[in-house]
C-alpha cells in the first residue's frame, strides 16, 4: 500500500491507478518519457516505487525534456529507501546536512511549485499530447477515396442504346415466326408464293434464301448449343401447340425432337436441357425430349422462353386464360422463386420476353398496346458498388411495329423485324369504276372535309398526328404532336374548329378535344373524362355528341352511353335510350342520331370506309405494309 506519510506508491499498479492509466502505458512513459519511477535496491526485478509529488511535478511540465529535468530535480530532493517498504524520515527545517534537502524550504525551491490542488487536478492528469502529423497522409487518402466513391455514385447512370440502323432485307414479304442468329446468318420465317418458309440472310446484308419448305406453318424457337440446328415448331398457334423439330441450318431434312409438343421451346446455354411449354405448364427435359419433368404451372398459356446466360433462371411470357394482356414471369431451373418480372407495368401493355444480353447485365423484352410495341432493356442486379439504373430503358420509339428481335452472340448487334405500315386514301371514281390515289404521297388515315369542301383534316399513320391542308395539297399545317395520338378528326360546320379523339400519351385515357383551324393548343371538352371519343357535330355546330369507348378498356358494355356536350353552357347530358351504344353520327337535319352496338365492333374494325369526297365519291383507306429486317449497333455501358 502507498505510505500515507510521504505519499509513496509501491507498485506499477498503484502508479497506474494514480495516473488513471493502464500498467502498460505507465511502463512505456517511464521508459520513453522519463516518468520518475524508482526500483528497490536488491529487490525483485519488478519491485518499483514512486512518489506522488515527483509524478505531479513531472505532469506539471508539458515538455518531456523539462519533465525529465523536473523529475531529476525532484528525485534529488528525496532520500532513497534502503529497504523495500522503508520510509525515509523527514528532517525538521534547518536540520538537514550540508548539501542535503531542506524540507522546511518553500516548495518553489525544489521545483514542486505546480503540485495538485483542488482546482488543477483535472488539468494535471491530462495525458501527454499525441502528434497527429503521422496520421495526416492516411486521413488524406481516406478523404480522397470517399470523394471518389461519392462522385462515382452521384454521376448519372449510363444506359444502353441502339444506333445506326441498317436495312438487311428488301423483299417486301410478310415475316413473323421468330428470328435467331448464329453470328453469320439470320434465320427467320417468310411468307412466299410457295407458302411460309424458313429463310436465311447474311448479317452483313444480302439476298434472303429459303432453307426449308418442309413445314406447313413453321415458327423458329431457337438454335442448339452448337448452332448447327434450328428448333422449329410446326403448326403452333394460340389455339394449339405444335410439334418440335430440329432443322439443320445447312438445309437438310428435319428430325423430330422426341414426342415433344409445345407452344415454345428453348435450349439451355450448355446444351444439356430443353425447356418447353405445353398448355399451362413449363417442362424441362434432355435435349432429345426424354426424361421430361414439369417445373411450374400457371393459369395461362406459356409462350416464348429465355434462359439466363448461366442457365440458372428462365423467363417466359404468359397469356392469362381469363383474358388480359401477357406478362413476363421468372422461375429458377429448379422450380423455385416463381414471380412476375415487371410488377407495376402498364396494365394495358403486353410484354414479350426476348433474351438476356451475353454479358448478363440486361434483359431485353418488348412491350406495347394497340399493335405498337417497343424494345426495352431491364438492368440486372449488380455488385456492392455496381449501380443499376433500376427502371427499364426504352430502346425503340416507333412508330413502326417491332416484331421478333435477336442479339448477335458477341452482343454487338441487335436484329429487329420491323413492320412498316402505311395508309393511303383512295377515291373510287364512278365513271372509270377504278380506285385512284387521293392526297398521293401522304400516309393518311381518318380524313374529314370542311363543309365548303376546300380543306381536309387527317391523321398521319406513322405518328398519329393531326394535320390539315387544302384539297390540292397546299398550305399544310400540323395541329398536334407526339406523343399525343389522334383519331377521327371532325370539322365544325363553320370550319373554324376541328374536334377529334386523342390520348395525350400511350397509357392515358382517350378524350374529345377541340383545336382551332389556324392552330393552337388543343383543349379537352371534359378534363376528367375517361375513354370517350368518336365526336360528331350537330348541324348548327352548337353541340358535340360522343360516346364511351367500348374497345378501349371502358366500363361494361351495358354502361356505355352517348353523351351530348353544349359548347355554350358547357354542360353534358346523356342521350336517352343510348345505353350499350357507341360511335354515334348526327343526322344532317339534327333530329336523329345513328350509333353502333357493341356486337358491331368487328364491322368497325375491318371497315375501311372513310366517307365521301366533296364531289360525292366514296373515300376509303387502304393499308399497305411490308416487313423487313434491320440491324442496329447495340451499345452497352
């Protein structure tokens, strides 16, 4: 224990407790910083003691050298013990021998002028300051690294894109039924004079040539692992599956793949497993169709199938059996983790899987409604610092209809089937009894003439924009712009306004709009209307009639009605007895209204009747279309 009389500390433990530090620190201070610690002569190796006054004097001097000096001065002021635990006696003032310390002298004379007091206890026990200079380079590196990471995560995430479209085919033949490539050739199905045939064309452009005419109604599902044979379904449709065949790309005779009957099929990347769908179930088997096992079943017909690059996942389209649009689903090859891929996607748009990119960073699919589909890229999950854009990236923007797609094996090119539809207005000449082009060179649809016959309003089929011009083709003016989609323009009787039905974007409700003849911002008749259209003017131009759209997702048929809008009072009333009717037309005398019933939708869909030209000649819309294959550069960040 520490001696009470002279406040001696008799062990490393007591010294450490006095300094409020651990023993290792105290020993290091004694070795490196001159902490005044004494050793008992002849005692054990670790027998040490110290005096509180000496330690306080050491603490009171901030500089280590000064501490050492103070410690030496203080040490000389105290006699050394001759035995462990022995306390030297204090001599009275003035009784010290010559040259010895005088304990009656003022404390300042022996270097203890800064001994502990109640007011400086905390300051005196403050540990020695540690230099931060050695840590500055490390701190600088950490700061630079943090700034680099922050900058990397804050930068806009790069997205994939396609560019430099090049047309590969130019035969004008209808296509459809799959598209695959082995890197050197493209394989597709084309309608020819001999029927539907499987053809091929070089990826660098060239003449398309048929390689097989052995099938009645073929569709291509994929290639085998060696790219030596095509997987072909014959006779498959939405109503029934087809038989699966292997067709050599060189053009030999096809061979049956076991007894497989399927709606879709795909070979795994390693060529060891065949995936195919039959009815509402997905199956896996050996490449020859043997040892088949069911993986999963869903309430709908399973369509196109795609394997992930590593072969662990499958994605496939499902057409609901109870109606609705197709959705993409995902499941592991073992049958676990079944889920929809694009939760929250637009309810009116169908989804069709295409394939993963060779890198596995993106999954391509097409989505669209009303025969207008575009290609999208969905980012896959990345590592800890890998960033994902999260949302899918739209790659094509129409107006052409995108069909089958395929990526080259190295992932540098995207091949796309494009349907280039075109509408032409043709007038029937009663004299010659021949159809002749009306507004030649313009892909127009839905035309309507002003009452004086001098002007025509029409929609352009490639982007659904509304235009007006004189009958002779002069003074054209575009009145609406994409993404607004316009149908059925109608001139007001005074020729100052044009009414039409439109959707502001592909996934918004259809409404009736008005736009001035001279141009300007279109305005909706009813801001909160939901899926209404087919406007028709009253003969005096004071009112507009329109109906609920039965074929665009509106309420049940028996709830559809014809509505009448008064342009002066801006009030809307329902036409009595119009329940279940739509697409109305006002009679010339204004006393009657004609409308279609729900069961006449087929007549409306296939009717090409537009109306009459100012001279009374019938005017119809003729559709001309051609399917061609294009290549584009695929650029992946």
